[in-house]
C-alpha cells in the first residue's frame, strides 16, 4: 500500500469516527425528570392520604404561615424568567449579558434557600413531632436539595458562559438548556408543593 493509499485510509477511518450520531442527552434528562417527578408524586400522595384517613387531634397539625412560602414562590417564578432571559442572550452571542442573568438567577435560588431555613427555625414543630411534621420536612427538604443542586449547576454554566472559555456558546447551548429545563421543573414542583402544603 502506498503512502497516498494509507493516508486516504486514515482519512476514511477518521470520517467514520467523526460521523455524527443522534443526540439523546435531552431525552435522557427528560426521562430523569419524569422519574424524579414520580418521587415527588409519591410524597404528595402519602401526605394527602395521611391527611384524609388519619387526621391528628386538634392542635397536632399546626397552621403554617404564608408570607415566607409566598415570597419563595415569587422568587422561583421570577428566577424562571431570568433564566429564560439568559438563554435568549446567549442565543444572540451576548455571553456577558447571559452570565449576568445566570448569576442573578443563582442569587434568587440562594435567597430562596435562606428563606426556607428561616422558616425552619421559626416553625412550632420539629422533624419528629408527628407524621405531619415528618412529611412536611421531607417534602420541603427534598425540594430544597433540588434547589441547591440547581443553583450550583447555574453557577457552573455561568462560569462556562464567559466569552473566553468557549464552553457555552450559541452553537453549544445544551448545558444551559438542560439546566434551564431542570430549573423550570424544580419551580413547577414548588408551585404544586405550595398549593398542597400551604393552601389546602
């Protein structure tokens, strides 16, 4: 085999290796979110069933205050809007503007977590007081874990959106789109949680 033939063979092999394949990353993320949603659904079902068939004596279920969870609801809804703005800015190759919106979104997530901790410290019941208390802390704590992870991921992609890094661009938006979808999921779960725990 001549050098020319060998070179052509190498190029052919490289083209086969670099052949584009269908991207299933978003499908994988959606599958994960569906499974995660089922976990939350189990928590919600357990809580509602417990309240329906096993009511506690008077005074055992404490009235929950609305101001802090209402503020938290507003924070998360606004954060979904700011995250969307970050995506729009990146799509127009405005990396610096996108980064600012991402940092602001992460800031709103941190404020949410601080408010949740403040609520925990002022609740008139503890984790092991009764089944209601345990379910409340399990639901809100599990959601708080999701907000924490989401905030960390937002900070990571905010760093990646720096103009010089090149890791997050209008041509490679999957990291931002994936985290944005996760964040909207977390926000949607909170709205359901807010209605079930605080309004019903």
